[in-house]
């Protein structure tokens, strides 16, 4: 009976433990020398594992900034154009209006030239993607022309546009002379004399100048085919 009581008591105690809300604590682990060595080795590996070096990534500057849209063609300025313009304006605090007028007229010459390429390309059925202006040149991106003749016509578009604007201004100055206003005189000189000088230089038969392709107009005219291909060649051309 004593054993039975003891077993009954033990069963009661065991059932109380199972019904208890307290989570039993697991037995403590017996640490041996092997466990200590393995644990120490794992910690040493974790501390001495070389971590991958993080490279410093500088923020990318947007190379082109959209400034306007002409005939559904976006016009972009390179960031250096704005930087150079800001430096020049800061250095001309005494006459900021004159400095701004000179900069505007100078980049106006480049824009007029590229617009000439744009209009000629559109007249020849080419899709014009964009116009990009840089400190000393511009780029007009358009689809592949139908023929060599069309390509030469597009090459002439830039200098023809400069001549349309520059020749009347030069004639005005030669007939009536300059005005009393310095800003107006600077604009007349840049859009007139400087623009025509740049157009003549651009017609030199040297790549990447326009003259390298423009002077092939007459040979291309004689070799021009009477029929055009059904599909144009893929790709885009850029014009400086």
C-alpha cells in the first residue's frame, strides 16, 4: 500500500506539472573540453571573416537637361553649358546684361544651325529624335535618310539656316551701321558676322564638320535613283 500510495502521489504530482502554466526549464548543457574548443573556434571565425568592402558611389549627374521643345523635338543642354554660363555671368557682375546677351546669342547660333538640320531632316521624311547643345557644338539625332542625296541635303540645312538669319543682319550693319546700344550691337555681331564665319568654317570637307558630307550633294544628285526603297535602314544618325 505504501508503494501504491507513493505511485499515486507521484502520478498526482506529475499531472500537476503537466497542467501547470509554467514552462519547464530545460536541463543545463554539460560543457566538455570539445564543446568549449568548438565554440571558441566558431567565435574566432565569425570575428575574423573579412567583410565585403562597400564602394563609395557618387551620385550621377544628369548629362543632358531638357530646356525646350521645337516642332515636337526636345532640345537638351549639356550640364557643362549651364556651368560655363554661370561662371561667365559671375565674372561679369559689372555688365551682367551684356554677358547674358552674348551667351544667349552664341548658343542661339548653335541652336539655329541645329534647327536647320532638324527642318531639313523632317522635310526629307526623317524622324528627328532630339537636339543636344554642347559648349562648342550641337547634335541633331534623326533616323536614317532614304538616300545619299537626302543625307547631303540635311547636311546643308544647318549652314542655310545660319545664312537666312546672318545675311540680313550683316547687310543691315553694312548699310545702316551699328546702333547706340552695346547689347544690340553684340547680338548683331554674333548672329551676323560670327555666325557666317562659323558656317564657312563648318563647310570645310573635314570630319566631323558638315562639309565632309555636304559637298557630296552634286555627285549624289547625278547618282540619285528615280525610285526609293520601300523601307529605310534602321538606326539613328547624329549631326554635329
